[in-house]
C-alpha cells in the first residue's frame, strides 16, 4: 500500500523510517521540508499532494492547532483525498478536534480513524507500537496492513473519538508514573541513596513496568539521552486530560497536580527537555 505521513516530528519520522524499511511506498510532508527530507522518503510539496498519492494517510502532529491547520485549505490533507482513502489521525489531541475534521475527510469520500499510539520512538523503529483506534470497523480493516507494520497491537476501541479518549486515559497513567518516578528518585537522593541504586530496586519491584524499564537511562543519565517526549508536550497532554475530565464530569485530582508541576517546569525553561527532566526540576526545588 502507498502511505503518506503528515508530520515528520519524532514519531512521524519514526513511522516513515519503519515503513520505508519494510518496503512500503512512503511519501512525507512536513511544514519544515528539511525534516521531511531527513526521513529518506519521497517528499511532497504540500499535505494535499502527499494525501493524493496514498491509500492510507497517517497524520502525526504536535497539537490540536497544527492538526486543524493541516487538514483545511487548498493545500491541506482533505483537498488531496480521494474516495476510499483511509486517514489515521494519530496525533494526541482532543476527541472533539477529531470530530471537527471528520466532515472534511468524509466529504471527499474518504474514511477518518483516530488512531493515536502508545510507545516510544525506539518501539516504532521495531514496529512495536500500540494503536488505539476509533472509527468504522471497515476503515480499521483497510488500514490494518499498514498499522500492523508499525504496531504489535491494534485495538479497535469504539466510534470516532474513542481512540483519542483512550490515549488520554493511557497518558494519564504514564505521566503519573513519570511524576512518581521523579519524586521517588529525588527523595532517595536527598536521603543519601544514589539514584541508580533506587532505580534498580524500583525496576525489580511491584512497580516495575515497560515504562520504568525504557525510561531508565533517561532518569539515571539525563544529560546523555536524547529527548523522547518533551515536557511541554507533557503539559499539553495533561491539559487535554483536564479539559476532557471537565466535559464529562470526571474528577482528576492527581492529573491536576501533575499538570501543575509540568506547567511550572515548562515556565522554568524545562519545556524542551525530556519528560524525565521533571526530576531535575524537583531537584532544584529541593535545594
């Protein structure tokens, strides 16, 4: 199948590289052309041009504003769609944003799915992401050959928007783990136990998990590990959780606390650092 990737950030570029390695025909569009070129795939001049050449379009952008801008207008994703094309909106965004762009897609005879992912950039390179997909089952079936190249699990979780909801639920747990890890390490350090010693115990205790395992290097050697997911995106996602909670009447006291810490860390110039840098922020507060 021919695949278009809209957005060449960390995850979008990782998806493009993985698909290229599997032999898929891939075209990439990004607002900054240099990032698209760095994937080694064919580069489209516009999002519409990329979409026009594809059977499946995967959109992976930073936030709701970028998503809305990418779909609309004469050069947008929707303008290039043809009947039968499947669009997988994999960005972490508000479920209402997915529903807002749906008429742009279905108006061209295409199908929209919201299919955000769980997993690191290291996992996308191995084809081991987890997809949470909302939308019509027929569309999921058509997109599955591509999704199966990128992920080890594809969950069809319900109607359009459900994927975005489940992704925010997953991130609520992931970002709570990140906060708890940071606090526990700083606590032990301040009490005289090296972070590596504490992490070894945590990783082999009841709290050991895939997240604890793959974030180990980032927490133990923060200055040596590339950014996988930045703190400004942590704050963005937790704010989406807050908004969704308010709309549906779900109280989220822990997520609200974590949002406050992430927002403060971003204000303290930690926003472009990895999510594990919340520990460095807390160390500063601890003197």
